[in-house]
C-alpha cells in the first residue's frame, strides 16, 4: 500500500466530520439572525428581534438561571468529590481499588434516562421533593467519573515525593495538600469544573425527571418546541449556549494542556 | 554517656507483596543495630536493593519499622510523624515544588512553622548564600540546571537547622564532573554547619571521598562499619573487599597457619599471607584477597622464593599506571596495577610474558566469606 494515499483519506474524513458537526451549528447561528419564523431558505433578512424577545421572556431567563445554579453547584461538588476519589486512587494502595473505580465509572455506561427514573423512584421513596438540588444531585453522579479521570491523570503526572518533601519540611498532611498538591493540580481542578459544568448545563434526561418546577434550560427549550412561533427564540438561545459551551470547552482544554506542559519541564 | 544523633535498635523491615495471589515476604532490613555519632558525615553504602534507602526512610519517618525502634537524639521516634521529626531530607530527584520560586521553596520550612515573613526571607537568603545561589531567589525551579536544583534542595533542607540531614543519592542525576565538584562542596558545607549528615549512595568512590564513617550494607545487613581507610585496608569480609575498591580473590590451599601468618600453596608454589582469621588449618581451602595495586610482578629469574607463576593476558596502559590481567598456573585470573616508572627495578611486561606474582605479607589477607 503506498503511503501517500493516506492523506487523501484523512482529508475526506476531516471534511465529513466538519460538515456533519459544524454545518448544523452554522445553520443554527444563521437562522437565529433570520427575519422569519420558518426555518427555511432563502433567508428573509437580518434581525436581532429573536434575541430581544429572548431577553424579555422571564420563564426562559428563569430556566437559564436554574441551569447555571445547578451546573455551578453540581460541578463544585463533583470536582471536590472527584479530587478526593482521585487522591485515594492514585496515592494510596487501596484494597478494592478496582471495584472502587468500576463503581465510580458506572454512570458513564448507564443511560441517563434510566438513571433519571431510578433516582426519581429513590427520591420519591425517601420523601424528598423534586427540585433544583435533586437535579443537581443527579448531575453530580454523572459528572464524578469525568472529574476523577481528569484529576487523577494530573496526579499521576507529578511525583509523589513532593508531598513527602512538604511533610519532611514540617507540613502536616493537610498543609502539604493545601500548599503543594492542590496548587499543582489546580489547572486540572478548573478543567474538571468546566467540563462538569457543561455536562450539567446540557443535560436533559435526568433534569426532566428530577427538577420538579425549577425548570432547567434544556427542559424549557424542549417544552417550547410545541409552539412554532417561539422556535426562533429557542434557536437564538441555542446559539448563545453553543458559543458559551464551546468557549468553556476550549478554555478547559487549554488549561489542561498548559498544566501538562509546566509539569513536563 | 554520649548521645547519638541517630540510633537504630534491632530494626527490621519486612514488605509483604502479593503476586498472583501468593503472599511474599521481603526482608528489606534484618535486625539492624546502628549508631550514628553527632556532627559526622555518615554514609550508608551498598548496591541497589541492599536496604540503604529503606533505612533512610525509616529515619525520616516515611517507613515504619516492622520491629525495633529508631531513636533520634536519644528520643524514640515510633509515634512521631515525619513532619515532627528533627530531620530533613534531600531527595534523589530534588522534589522541588514546581509552583514556587527558589526563595519560596527554601522558605517552605519556616513558612509552615509560621515564622514571620521577614524572618522567613532572611533564613532563606542565608541558606541560599550557603549553597552560593543568593542571586537565584526569584527563579523558578524549571529554570535551573540540575546542579543548581540540587543546591536549592540542599538549602531548603538546611534552612530548618535539623539535627540530622538525610541525603538520598542526591548526586545521582548529575554528570561526573559536576558530581565531583558537589562531593567536595557537600563535605565543606557539612563541616561548616556541623549538622550530622546521613548520606545514601551506591558509589563507593563517592562514599570514600566524603565520609567520616561508612556503613557498608548488603542484603539488609550492615557488613562493616568504619572510616574509609579502615574499610579499604581492613575489609571485614569478601563483600566489603569486593565492593570497596578492586580486589583479587585467589583460591588457595592453606599449608601452614600460625598466629596472623599463613603459608598458602597453589599448584605447588607457595606464598605467604599476613592477616588471617582464626581457625585456619593446613590442608583447607581459603581465599586470599590482595588489592591490584599491592601486587608486584617480577621476571621469573629475579623473583623472591615465595611467589606464584602467571602469564600476562592483557596489558592496558592507563597513564600513571599499567594494568595487567594475568592468569595463574591453574587458570585463575587476577589483576595487577603497577605504577609506571623508570629506573633499574622497573620493567614493562608484554602480552604472553611469563612472570612471577608476589606481595608484601601484610597486603594479603584471608577473609571470612
């Protein structure tokens, strides 16, 4: 097989992915500025009215606020728990480490719909009312595997004996953690936080079961699809979310890389 | 009663590792008794896996003895965690904190002791001056060379003014030239600050260069404890003779033994040995140890009566000396290192020459295995 054939396959692959991934996003953004309620070509003219109406829709804004709060809270909790889990896995020779990892990674393979129903049943049995915090709980569960993976890969990258050195110099275990470990893994903590944030912010299935009346943005948007005239507003909102999410992912990836570079020096 | 800087009493360390479900016990340290005098440069010397690093880590508190007890300045350390022990460590890979500049690295100890900020800075500057890095305080560790990082690690450990400084092969990562320079400097710094240094290395030359006292370790046991000259001149056993410097080991038969003196034979030829352990009997096999530089070579006709015949196998000229690889009559190989010279007594030998090997009685000894 001549080797020079490969780049052309690569080019086709990149083109295909580019079209499938970015064309819909581009269309979404284009239609969010289109002066018509129907999403068809040809375009009718440029308008900002959908963005203006969006700003006046109090239900929509409330759902954005709910989503941000849930995403913020759940990613904070998931990152904290993920840090503890990662330290336990990487630094200590835990008995049953394999089991622990398997349990922690379980949410990755359970469909969110099923997890949502399961949590709904559990919360009902326990008599806990459905609300933003209960949806947050669900998001913590699905975010933890990602937090553990990101943070433990950073912990593996720096030598164990930095903590020993800190303790040798008189720091207690907690001081060593606060003065040495946490600052060094902070890029990973931030990356984990941002990733967990987007996971929660985008998540529909679990939220739709658990939020009760504290509707989140994805849940609200889905409910609005029944009203064709409101569709352009939803699309404008989607365009904003797309942009913010992609920015967040870019920042988190950049942080992850810059963290790795500095540890390699 | 003198107080030792460090004392190990009947210390053993056993690691259990389970491999494929089979529990294995590894004895890293076996019933070790060791006293380290204060203010000395003390070295734990041995091949990798001999337990020297484990010993150091037990003194630092990172490992807990399976049995026995560690004392520092006469106080038992069993329940004292690493951060409460009056010792500091220079780690093999330096273990500098990558997110702090040099000065903050050095000031870490005072900072966790809640020393006021100005005092922290003053102590850090003092320690950096000691290792001649006063100008480097605001650099990051990644901007320093290996040798400079090494000095920062040393300053960071010395800033706390510990009772004992532990050094775990700190020069291992440096190139040879820098290593030699750092050896001298470490020794000077130790003399200057007067702190007890406990130094771990596998490099016997390094140990001989720097140490006041060396403990030679193998298989978790101290083989011999002594100053460099004693270890070199009077090795206690074959391991020490082999590990410190170069030695020839010649299998012979004891012909006669009396007091310190023994006559040994090899293929009908006789040689004498000046240092022997008790209980040597004629007719028994023994191993004679002699340093290559103590071996003398002569032409067969000029040799003294007590000498062994050999053939020159290899001649390597190494400047001041020439190194001869010889084979004895029965095929045993040995090495002679002869200083190059001039004058009537001195002559060169070539490959294939027949020579006679002899030595001064006191330079040859029979060792316990």
